[in-house]
C-alpha cells in the first residue's frame, strides 16, 4: 500500500512538472523515454534467447 501511495505521489509530481514545461521539452523527454524503453525491450527479448540456448 505504501508503494502505491509513493508511486501516485511521484506520478503527480511528474505530471505537474510536465504541465508547466514547454511542449518541445515534454516531447523531447517523452521521446527519450520511449527510445530507452524500446532499447530495453529489444535487449530483453534477444538477450534471453541467447542465454536460454546454453
């Protein structure tokens, strides 16, 4: 329950910050996060295939 409260507080802080940031800054940050998540997903997908073959 405490983890959920902390996550909601963090989400509220981040959304509040994005609401006051200029649109290009928000889009750049969102693009960077999306790129990071895509790279992470690809590394997880192909990394697990390599390690499970041994």
